C-alpha cells in the first residue's frame, strides 16, 4: 500500500490544540524522564532529583508544569510531597497515560534479535 492510499481518520471538528499541548509538554527531556520514572510508582522530589541528577528547584519546576498540565498529581505525606501519574494504566507491554481526551502510550520495544 502506498502512502497515498493510507488513510487516517480525523474528525473534522477535532481540536488538536490539546494534543499539541501534551506533545510540547513531553518534548522537554527532563519532563519525559520524570514521566517514565513515575511509571514505576510515586516518588518524591528528592528521589527524582537523584535519578535525574538535577537540583530540587529544577525538578519541582517541571513537576509543577506536569501537574498543571494534568499529567501528575501530588500527594502530601507529612513534610514530603510524592508525585504520581494522574490517570495511567500499566501492563507488561507498556504504559498508557490518559490526558484530557487523548491517550499517550509508552511501550518498550523488545531487543532486536541478533543477526547471524
């Protein structure tokens, strides 16, 4: 099938501004890494900072943007704040993140079979 014959259904009334906002939010490497780290469960800012090798203010800034974007949610435990993915479904083959009317799926590709 040629590219000209490939069709993708897109409702004429679809507003792609929300999808663009999600893609722009996740296009920043540190934010994408935070999301991927949170697929393993809730983490506090200090722990995320260690994994990211980033200062706490930087991590807090990006978590704030992800929170306002509807991707993560904070939960206070004593003096610490733990962040987790807001609406996520996990399975052996990947993670599906629900943001607004869209789903973003992260799947880990199996390693390529050795050649020869």
